[in-house]
């Protein structure tokens, strides 16, 4: 096994792992699955243009479910992504 270099920044490490073969540095047969429940996913703000009627309908549905409409959009997207990925 090769020794993982010490990196000066996350960008340097990201660039390294983008081109390095991790099997040269990690014995994956000894890896254990863990749940990192305290990690929060990175978020990116986007701009999304929707027809006004669609936005109003989303807001009505969200109000019925007592959730913010942005959260409802994320729920819908997550459900659809899961469905599409399983196909």
C-alpha cells in the first residue's frame, strides 16, 4: 500500500483523488460501512422558473402537509430521483 500524501488544501486533495486509484492507498476489503448521521449535505442555491399556477399548486399542497413549499419540492424531487435511479 502506498502512503496517502499530506495535502495543503481540500482542493489539492480533491484533485489528487480525482486521478488516483484508491485501491493503491486503501485496503477496501477491510472497510466497514458506517452511518454519518450528523453530516449535513452540501447545498447549492439554484434559480428555478415555474409557471405561476404550478407554484400556487405546490404552495397549496405544502400547506395541506404543513411543510414549506421548498421542502415539498425537495421531497418530490428526491422521490422521483429514487424511482428513476432504480429503473
